[in-house]
């Protein structure tokens, strides 16, 4: 009897655990119901293209908008380095691409300038023979100078485009006038003063001063005086005779301008001197430009 009881004991224990297992299963089903539903919904979204697109598209669009607004800040340095490397290692290819375009542009520009020059010469010749035909004929007969050569010489006269009076030590502008007004006059005055001082100190020659600066197509004449100097920016060819004539005009201007005999640094002084520079040097240039068939100032700007 005892053995029978002991033999049935495992069956009794298994039957006792069965309700507990069912209870745990029910409990898990209740607790995990929402999680299983969410997981099922997630699987449905992942497996359905349209639903997945609806979820992902707004995120991608937001990121694209962020890149559009912040790309230079976030990736500008990287792109610049890539471009620099590309240019560095692909110079031959880049030149092959842009050289034909640049060559065509240069040819068109040169052709245009020659056409404008030809038109201007023709117009000047007609004007000279209509008003000064007899004088031109006498020049041609006496000296063998053709009307075209006379016209070219007249057209190549130097043009005073900028003039400054600058204090020697400080570099301050005491007066200025310009054929084509600009906003960087103080910078130009400072640059000229620095270049002048450097050149004079570097060569170290006593009682010698810088008198001419060549800057591109400009020739800047410097006329030095004890407390200030004149800087005149000229375009066109400048002969020795024209150089001396201009320096003589500057000396005459100083003699006639009493303000320069008692220098002050107030605005009224600068305005008065600038107005006198305008009347003495710039207005005659404007009148000269107005007499040209093609405005030389427009050619300069082009």
C-alpha cells in the first residue's frame, strides 16, 4: 500500500501544477496583450510599403530641409577642401575647359576696343577737317604729319583721374578730387604714404624722395613739399614734357591756394581745398572728355 501511494505521488504533483501554469499563461496574455498588439502593428507597418513610406517620408523631408538651411555651416569646410584638392590635381583638365572660352572673350573684347578706336579716329578726323581743315593741311604739308597721327596723339593725352594732397607724416588727406568718385580715398592715401616711406627708407638715400609709382595702367606722380605731398593718378601715356607741365601746374596751384600756407585739419579746410582741386584739375578733364566722340571715361570703366 505504501508503495502504491509513493508511485502515484508524481502524478499528483503534476496535476497540482497544471492550474498554476494555466494561470501564468492567462496572466502573461493579459499583461502582454498591448505589447503583442503593438508588435503586430509594427510588423504590419514594416511589411507594408505604403504604411512604411508614410512614417519615414516626414523624417526624410525634415532632414532634407535641415541640410538645405545648414549645409554651408555643417559641410562647407569639407566641400571646400574637396574643391581645392580637385583643382590642385586637375589643373590641366580645368585649363582645357576654360581656355577656349577665355580666348573667345579676349578676342571679342580686343575687336570691340579696336572698333571703338577706329570710330573715334574717324570722328575726330572729320571734326578737325570741318573746323581746322586748313591748319591740318598746313601741318601735313610742312611737317609730313598725317591727320590720323595728329588725332592719335590728341587721343593719347594723359587723363588726371585722381588727385590727393596728403600730409607727409600722418597720411591724412588735406584735399582730394576725383574724375570718377570712389569711397576708398583714405585707404589709397594710407597705401601711398606707406609705399613712399618704405621706398625712401629702404634705399636710404638722403634728400631723395619717391616721385613716381606705376600701378597697372595708372601712373601716379608724387610731388613732394615740406609738410605735404601731391599724388596725381594719370591714365594714358605721359611724356616728360607733360610730366613737367603738370608739376608746374601743381606749384601754381599752391601759390594761389592760401589755405595751404596755414594748414589745419578740420573739415572746412579739407572741403575748401578739395573744391579748388576740383576746379583746377578735374573740371578741365571733364570738358576734355565731353569733346571726345567716344567718352574716354566710359572706355576706362569698361
